[in-house]
C-alpha cells in the first residue's frame, strides 16, 4: 500500500490499493482534499482538489 502525506499537516493519507487517477482523498486531520495524479512507476502524487467554485459569471 502506497503512503502519501498531507501537504498541509503531514498526516498520512489513506490511499486505497485500487486507487485510480483522479480519485479524491481527504485528509482526516485537516480535511484538505487532494486529487490523485498518477506518476510513472505506479506512484501517485497529490494535487489539491479544486472544490466546485464555479464562477457564475455575469
Ligand atoms: Zn492534513
């Protein structure tokens, strides 16, 4: 099982063994959401998930 740590608080994030690109994991300590980005070698890196914050326009 791969281990990733929260970029905000360094807590360990639980990444499912069958995690896929684009899956969102949430830090249980600080509630920051991250999107999994697949890297070479079957690893994942973290990208802060953009919460739906649509620009409603005018
Ligand atoms: Zn955290």
